C-alpha cells in the first residue's frame, strides 16, 4: 500500500490526495471535514474517495460482451457476485505535476484477458475559492475500441449531526430500481411519489439509499449540483458536468448495523449506470487515440 500523498491548499480549503487510487483522502473547509477521511498509509475503507475506472459500480458476475467477444473480469464483490469499480482503485498512480494548489496523477490500464484494452488515465485535482475541482481524462492508447466508464467515490459530510438529520437535495427525476440482494438493475422509475424524491430539499430520515439516479436537471452551463445540509447550518455540495448523466447515492448503511454505519453520504457522479458493460446504457465507446473527460467539484457551505 502506497503511503505517498500530496497536500494542497487554497483559501479556506485543504485537500490530501493519495497515490493509491488517486483517492481524495481528506478535504476540509474552514477546518471541518467535507468528506469522510481515512487513515494515512493504510487500506482505503469502502472505496472512500477513489477513482472508479474503467467502469463505475457493478458488472454482473464479472461477465460482459463487447464487439461480439465475451469477457470475464475478476469478481471482487464476492457476497454479490459482481466485479466492482474497475481496476484503477488498486493501483498506485504516478505524479505528473504539482504545486501549492493542485496535483496531477496518472496510471495505465494494461490489457488483460478480461479487459484486453489499453488506457492511460490522468486525474487532476485543484483548489480554488469555490472548492475542490476534480477530473479524469482517459485516453485509449491501444488499437481497438474500449468500453469505458468512470466516477469519483467521495463520502460527503454535511456537519456534526447524524446523517438521518441531514437535509438532502438531488436534482433527478428518475432512479434505477435494483434487486435487493445484488443491487443489479431492474428498471428505471420516476421519483415522483417515492421515498427517493429529493428534488425539493428534505431530511434523509431513516431512508436507505444505494441507487443510481438519472434524468438529472443540468443548468444552462451544462452542470448539475447536489447539496447536503446539517441542522447546524453547515453543509457540503457537489457539482458535476454533463459527462456524468448518472448519480449513485448511498447512505452507507452497514447490515447488520456495524461500526461506521451511515457515517457519510456517498455521492458518485457516473458516466454510466450499474452493469452498463452489459446493458450498454450510456457506455462510453472509446476509440483508439480518443480521450474522454469528466469533471466535478466539491464545495463547503458555511454556517
């Protein structure tokens, strides 16, 4: 496990990014945590802050077909029999550039039997007065088109109150119903009249969420945003661009309730939904030499 990490600062913000998984280990605003941190140098629990690529979320049974060929990638979510979050989270990314306010890391995805495609991934983090900007560019360095998807995986912290007391706003009209045992896609459903309707800010309460949302409301600049507020008046927000048409939200429930149950809200802007390698829904077809980019921002709401 790589212990190498980089601290960057700007204004009221400080961030720490690790070489392992290009993960956001810590982000503070005015001295308070905006994401659930993890200890330096050890394992990364619950995929906190990692870059998930070349697919976000799950592939059913680790099996998929692409351009007429069948593939099998390792199943790393054994209890659900799925391949989860790609390969990039297990790699140590190399330093490309850094200064006081920014850091750029990169890694390569080498061809394997289950994913015989070659990618170069570059993650860029930089701090400004408006928060932490993050982004990933993926370039196909091989000779064949490659299936691709990506997402960041932070757990947001609104403030000191329990997650149940936080107020959540999610600008999405539709969610993806999943099987209760394996969290695999069943169908899309409107949030209207459902407990997952957070278009108008309201308390999370006891609602348990581990679902993808879509039909997201993007503004005229092509960006969408989510906010989570603590009763104390502090809060955290996340914004993302139109490359991410899906948003996974997870209340971090541990079943049965275990330590770290519901300690943060996972918010993952995704370029494609769960099991997109099989459904093909919004799956990026990355041609040789082509580059795909996605970006996002995490920001604090002062009390």
